C-alpha cells in the first residue's frame, strides 16, 4: 500500500508538472545573437516556448561565442540555423562575431550544436573569415541552404561559402565571391531559395542581386553589378533590406528600409536578371500613418507558413503589420483582417517608449504560424511574443516582451536584430 501511495503521489506530481510546464510544442526553442560589442564577450541567448503565451530562459543560457559583436550590426540576419538531416545529425546554430577578438582580428563565425532534448547549445568551433574578408563595418550576414553556409562580409563586400558536413556540422571553406552593389553600399540581407538554386542578396544602397548556387559556391547572373530596385528608383528612396522567398522558389519579397517616404514592399521573380524590374506593391497604403504609410520602416518581413500573409516589422515605431499576400500581387496592397478585439492589425508592441522591432519568425510550421517571435533591440533588448489568428491579426502576449539582459549594448540603443526558431518554417 505504501508503494502504491508513493506511486500515486509521483503520478500526481507528474500530472501537475505537465499542467504547469507542458512539453514545448513546435518551435520550442528560440535563439538570438546578443551582438555584444565588448571584446570577446558576445553571447547567444535561448528561450523555450511554453504553450501558455510565455517564453522562459533555457537552462545554461547564455552561451559564450568567444567573439565580439557590433551592437549596431546592419547585417539583418547575423545568425543562421541549419536543421537538414536525420539523427545523429543535429541542428547547428551559427552566430556571427564581426569585430576583432583574441586570435581572430577580422572576427569569426561561432558554430553551436543544438540539443533537441533540452534546447541547450554547445560550442563546436569558431571559424575565421577567408583572407581579405571582414565584416567590421556593418556586420556579417548569414544564410543557410542545402548543407551550405553563406556569409556576407560588409566591409570587404564578399560572400564566403562553407560546406556543412558530418554530425558535428563542421564547416569546410569552399569559395569566395566579390559583390558589386550598384551605388557602393554593403550587404544587408541574404536568403536562399528552398530548391537551393538561387541566393538573393540586398544592399543598403537600394540595389539587389541574385546568384546561382552550385555544389561548391555561387555564380553571378550575367550582370556585372547589382540592379536598382523599384523602391529605390521610384523616388521614395527605399532600400530593400529584409528578404524572404516563397516556398516554390519563384519569388523574393523585400521589405524596404526608408525614412519619411512611403514605406514599400516589393516582389521579384527569380532569378534576378539585368532587365528585372521589381513590383512595388506597397507604397502609401493606409496613409493614416499607422499602417504602411510614411515613415513606417518595413525592413524586416516574414511569410506565414501557408503563404497567405506577410508579417512586417515597422522598425521606426514598434508596430507589427500583417499584409495579405499572393504571388502575383497588384499595386493595391491589402491589410489582413478585419480584426476582432483583442486582435489588431497593426499591433503596437510594448512598451511604446522604446520598442524597436527587428527580425521575426513564426512558431509553428503550418498555417498562419500560430505565434510570432519578434526581436526588439534596446538596452536591454527583448523578444516579443504575439498570437496570430486565422485572419492574420495579431495580439501581444500578456507578459511580453521577454527581456534579454544579455544583450545590453547601450551606446546607440541597439542589440538584437535577428532571431531563429527551432524547428524552423520548412522553407
């Protein structure tokens, strides 16, 4: 009887634990590059997604990269997650450290294995840039494809290619290409298509470019340089920054960084050629100034898993806007909705006094994505958590944002600019 009562007690405790701490679902691990600019002091921070609208710090977080961040990195995706392959191959998180640290005068890329049982990270190795490459001016942009890591170095204007091999996700340097932004800018965003045929690159001078990916590197399109985006050439001064690519690998979507002028979204059929013209399907929609009107800096974009919506981070005012999406959009962009309280569109993030939103990802791999993670840079930085309903409307969780005390670069009030969820959206 005593053993029976003890067993019942254990079962009861287990049941209570399941209620209080249910097993994380879908994108159970969330990671950010803290981007700390103190020499050798950068870290990666992880959160676990608890299905009660709450993010908790993963035990053991933060994890030292051994390198140095920039704090003010303009390379939007300064981390990348690789998950392709079956066990014993494990996911790997790559963190860019653009500034000098001990033994790495031109910065480095830190590689972490992800423990899929606990979410903890284990540093595998640090990789120096190839000779002549540096991201010291504005950071190192990262993207992953089929067993490949791409690193865009802003100072040297080069893209390096590493092959990802083995269960430990070892990086083997493969090749290097020099890029030619049309107006002398530097690499801002990068993304590879699901079919692993095309790498799309944006530059902070308003130009864009795509490359054909090969088994050992990337090859330029027939153009010698990049081409202007419509958002830049139409007089609004838009600079495509964030880039996302549709599941069928046919179209790229850009979010334009702009100041004062009407904020735009653009789409382009892939690959980008010398005569390509992007379709501007944003402009001054909702000119009330609360949607995608003037000054609504829309540099970060993310497609919902069902590709019905584009989530837009309005960096200049701490709002998240959801836009209806089709692959052949008309110039008249439509807001998602209508919304029923407490869901809204756009949604103002808390606290309004300082929240400046940046990179985004969804929590589930189907439908609307269910939840939206948003990196917010500040001193300290934080991660916002929003629920998404079937209409694409959003609502910030009651306890959001979740502070990241490990990212506290205060000189310019920057820090987190990108985010990764594991497992990620399948394209």
